[in-house]
């Protein structure tokens, strides 16, 4: 989760690139404006609960080459 102040309105491309990179590593980014946290904490908390209830993104590629491999018996 990240709280953004007004300076983040000027660095949208940086934030989008950073979010994409983190999501490909399996992280979910939730971004809220400082003002929303100060004036609408219930809405922010609801958004966090909704995100927690939904499936997490999978890293791409999966760590350790797990994609497409079945169990191996030796």
C-alpha cells in the first residue's frame, strides 16, 4: 500500500512503471491519496478489505521455474 501526496500527480509514469514491476513480482499495490486517508478512512479501509478478499496476483514468471512443471518422480 502506498499513500500519495500531491507530488505523485506529477510522476504518474514513474508510479505506473513501479506498480507494474511490483505486480510482476507478485505484489499487489494499493495506492491512496493522503487526503482520502484523512477524510475518508472508512472508504480506504473498505478498499483494503476488498483487496484482501480477492486473489493475489501471481508473479510472472513464477519463482523457481514452477510454471508448466508437474511433479517429478525419480
